[in-house]
C-alpha cells in the first residue's frame, strides 16, 4: 500500500519539476555525483569584503583536515560559525551550502570556518565526527588569532552536516570542551535506524533524498556496525541523555525523510530541560531552502533561522 505523503509547497513543486531526481544511490551513482563541479565559492565571495585563509590541522590519526576560514575585515571579538556541509555523509565538500553561513558573516560579522571532513565509505565509524570535532578544537584554541569571541562559537550544518553538528555538540558536552554557544541543525541526519513514519512515506519514489538513499548513506558510514556498536556521536538520536546541550535550532520540511527524527530530537531536548526551537516547514522537501533559496518558503525559513541566531548571539539585538 502506497503511503499518503504531505503535499509539496506549490512553488517548490514547480521548481522541483525541473530537477532530475532519483530514488536509489549506489557506488556507481555516487562516483558520478562526486565528479560533478564543486560549489562555486569564488562567485559567492566576489562581492563580499572577506579575508579568506586555508589551514590544515591533523586528525587524531594524523590525516590532514582542511579548514576554510572566511572573516570580515579586521574581525575582533566576533561570533564564529563552524560549518559542516551536507551530502549524506558520502559526498560534498567544505564549500557545499556555504552560502548559508556566509549570510551570517554579512549579518553578524561572524567568522565562518568550514571543515573538510573525510567521507564514507572510505572513512567509517566515528572518523567523520572526530574530524569535525578536531577542527572545532583548533578554532577554539586559536580564537584570539582568528578574532573570535570564544563564548560565541556556534556549530551549524545541513543534512549530514546537521547530524555531524549534533554529534560534535554531544562530544563537546561529554569531554567538557570546547564551549559551544548554540547549535543550528538544518534538516539534520540524526538516526541510522531509518524506521520513522516520514522515512517510510518517502520510500520507493524519486526525490532529493529518499529512504533508500538514506540507507545507502548510513550503510556507508557505519561500515558494518550494528546495534550497540553504533556510537551516539555518529547517530545522535541514540543518545540517552540530551541534557546540558546549548541553545538548539532545528528545522525541517513536512515532506521529507528526516521530519520525524528531527522533531523527536527537539522533543527530547525539551524533555531534558533544554532549550530548542523547532520549525517544520509545511510542504518543504529535504534541503529546499538550500536548493531553491529564491522560493518564498525558503526565504522565510532562512530569515527565521537568522533571526533566532541574532537573539542567541546578542540577547538585546532586535531580530
């Protein structure tokens, strides 16, 4: 029996009709997708007065982790957005969806740092989240050099990057460092079990990200791990304790695979006494505001996210 699905926002539906979609992801398709042109970061920087710096930091196993640092001129005591890109844990690079945090550089004078974590299936287990955490440690340790206020470091990411941001935040809480002021989780990939109602609703049909594609992504990153072998830092929905987390923003679409796991994560933060803001955008598919920022619902979602961040970074600011 075909499950009933929430309808797409009419404008998004029309835009999506022009985009090639698929229902499955495999090694051959992934190899093709990885060969597609990279995100055009230079065009995004062309009209911005931004200092760009590239650094490499060692992972715990010695592998190099690239960080791209985008700073407003003469940054001093600036907030920092530490960005983790999307791509299902298996594709993308540190410039993917970078237009989102660059808007926060424009609005808040934030220093944006984006991390090139290793991808599955070449890297598995905690490698991806460990790479992201190691990069964050470097940022915190070099805050003064970067012109960053260490009390205003925000971790943020979209899709797989949102899941990694959640895992990094759990790691930082459990290890006691570094201080994270807030986490922004955009349609985050949080639960490897892939058993929610929303995951079943978006199965067997072409889409931006389907249940079958999600299964491939998780299978790639878990590398055969099952049950108790899966750490909550990799699949944050497994974390028993969501207390002690920083202010959290979660948004998702009503018409996407991650809807239910994202709503559940916010609910569990509230149950633990934490502060979370949750937005489920009616008719939004996975990654709608990154793919089609010109759509009305996308502009509203991005503006709402930015207004929340303004309140978190400066409680007296008028959002």
